[in-house]
C-alpha cells in the first residue's frame, strides 16, 4: 500500500454511465461522449503536478460527462466556480 495517494487511473460512474479516467500523454483534457462503449476521460499527466488546475479539469470533464449537450462556456465557468469554492474550503490532495 503506497503511503501517498496520487492522482491515478480509475473507473468513474457519472449519471449512471462508466468512464475510464486515464492520465496520459495528451495535450488537453477531453471526454468521450456518453453513448460510446469503453469511453474515457483523458487527463494530461503533467496536470498531476498542479493540483488546483487538475481539480478544475476533473470537474470540467465530469460536467461534460454528466451533461454532454451543455455549452462549453457554461462548463468552463461552472468548473472554475466549483474549483474556487472547494479550494477556498481547503480541499487539497492529501496523503490519506
Ligand atoms: Zn470542455
């Protein structure tokens, strides 16, 4: 059992559908559409080193997964607002 919990690949269920969240060598984060089989959310590995930016992108891609037809403007600003709220409340990566 590792002592430090780092951001890691996992399966995630959003609105009853399952994505494989993967950290990989992509330039920008992205999310496969909810009707695809074996869908993925891809997060650039470099974001593992910038926790607040990582939180923002994880929320952003989760919002896309939850509501695929939502406008990019809404998704972008809602993710930023939720990230700022959680960050101000003290949420951080931890060694749990
Ligand atoms: Zn987006």
